[in-house]
C-alpha cells in the first residue's frame, strides 16, 4: 500500500523539465509572435549557468522584475529562429509571472513571403540532459508541433 501512495510523489519529483514555445506568423504582416513559458527558478538557473556564471543566483532571484535586457539576451541566445535561411533577432515585449512559471512574449520581424522557419531551441539544455522544449508553429494554413531535446534541438519547417 505504501508503494502505491509514494509512486505518484516519486513520479512528480522525477518529472523532466519542460518548456513551451509558441511561434505564430501573423498573416499579412511582417512579424512572428513568439511566446515562451518556463519555470521561473529553472530559467534563473539556466541563465546563471549558461549566460553569466559569475553572477550569484541569489542576486538573480532578487531582481524584481527581472531586467528585460537580460531576459532578451537570454532568449535570443537560447531560441534561434531563421526565416528563409536568415537569422532574425527577437525583441522582448512582455515578461509575466504566473505562479512558479514565467511567460515571455517576443516579436520578430520577418519577410512577408514566409517560406521556411528554422528553429533551434536549447532552453535548459545546459542544466538537464532530459529536457523537452515543446514548440508549436502556426501560420494561416500551416500547423506543426515539435519536441526539441538536447540531442535534437533544431528543425526546419517548410511553410505551405
């Protein structure tokens, strides 16, 4: 009986880290709207380890709100998006905290004739080998989903 009760707790504490990224092409415009959702503590640890390892983690935790220029640099280093084989840089629009998660909203300027999107997602890859970065790409006539991992962190999507 004790094994049955402790199994859900064990599974809960052994869950793999997961992030969610939504990439949406706004038809008739020159922009991609990108939303990233991640556990706030994992974001801070990944930032500290991969962007600025000399910065104390407690100092990062004390930033309220987290500096948007630092968050913008982190996201552009961890989430690389190329459109029609051209790397584009995102601009952070919004940073919102939800319970223990944080959601970033970004804007990327692109060509109006969208043919392909290449995504390289390495969020949390420096912290965990079993990370899953779930990504959804949407355009008017195109939907795709991808689970990026440490071993498979890049894919090109051909937009119809």
